[in-house]
C-alpha cells in the first residue's frame, strides 16, 4: 500500500507556487512519498490595501498556519521575511533551506542601472525600507528620484515599467530568480546601497510541533549557515520592535578565508522613508553555533542602533 501524499500548504501566487514546488520536489526525494500542493488564499493576497495598513507582518502567513493547525495540510512553505518574529509554541520551523540571493534588484526601462536614472525618474516599490535607502542614496549622490508606492505580483510590478507608468521598480532578486525571470533585472543593488529585508531570499518550512516525525524529515533540508544568519537578522528586527512595515534592513553574511568560515558580520539599517535620516551600523563576531548566540548577535546590534537614535525614527515615543 502506498503512503498517502503529504499535503504542502502554499499561497497561490506564481512565486509562492514556484518556491513550494522546489521544496515539494526536495521532500519527495527525501521521503519517497508523493507531495501535493494545497493552494490557500491569504488575506494579504486578496486585500488591495497597502501592507502597512492591513497589519504588515503576518498577513500572508495566518491562513497557512490556520490550515496547519486544523490538519488540512501537513506542512507549509513561507517566504521567511513574511513571518512574524514571534514563533507560536504549537508550530515549528523545521527547515530553513539554503538562501537564494538576498539582494534587491532594479528592473528599469531601457536597461538602465540605478545610477543612470535621469532626474525625476519614478521608481516603484511597496517597501518603506527600500524607499528610505533609495532616497538616502539619491540625496547623497545628487540624484533626483521619486519613490512611488505600488503593490501587486511580479508581473504587475514589471508591467508598470513596460507600459511606461514608471521608470523602474525594485524587487527581490530571489523572487525573480525563482520564477525564472532573473535576466530581466537591469541592475543588482549592492547591499552597501540597499540592505535587504531581514530574512530576504530565505524560505521557512513549517509544520506542527506535535508532528515530530515529519519535523525530523524536513530538518534534512535545513542549512545551518542560512539559519544562523536569518536568526540574527530577525532578532535585530524583533529587538527594534518593528513589524515589516517599518523601514528596517538587515543582512548577516559569512566572512571566510578561502574555504574556512570564521566570522559573521551583521549589518542593520533603519531610517525615515524620505531618506533624510538613516542609522546604519554593523557588528562582526564568531559564527553563531547556537540559536541563542545568533539571537544575541542581533540584540546586541539593535541596542547599539537604538542608542544611536533608531527608536525616534520608527515613530516610537521616547519613554
């Protein structure tokens, strides 16, 4: 008798389906069991409001988690940057597979790079984090750009450039790569210009804490370096008490001598969306060997950023 198919809960977007398809294939190879995708519509997919207005963090995740807890699906795949920083006790992130390219990319008309955009160019993004850093870069380099708030899937966003409404849009490299459209990027934005969202480019594979057998199987897909990096980034975000609607960027990367990885550098930024003020700091330490070490790295940098005035930029009132 063949074992029943494992049910993988996924959002319906083209990108989510592509991401989940990769994970489904990996789980098939690991277990020898069939895996079927169960498409779930989330509030974030149906609402036309801006993410900041509908609660930002969690709007793409709640319906998938409800399906897990109701037993309608066995596991779910999320974009890690969509996950709230607090993890529910009854669910476990069993695997964080190796991360895709964490950078942001520009898709601009006429093959333009960011530095080549003419004065008055309209640049679309739905992210206050991107706006803050793009505007800060433009101010520092004497560029005149206008950031325009947009929503929609990858096709919709690139469509604004193709039909001439916008001069460029900024997207995550990982998303473009996963749907096979990476060649449409006209410029890769250096992380020195725009730090990505915490966890950008990484996926989270989640199941119920009660299903220890499945969690153990899924754990085979885990990449310990990616997990350490994104744990540090998300710890920074949690300590800054900023949901994903606040302009926080973070990236942890590994510093290596040849093949030997010996340190992790964590960089963080928070700023006003007009780019007039940014607090940007970094710290370097040994590669975290435990969850606690990675969390501590993020908290340490966050406290330095708060001391440098980050709290005031996020609309927090000084106590």
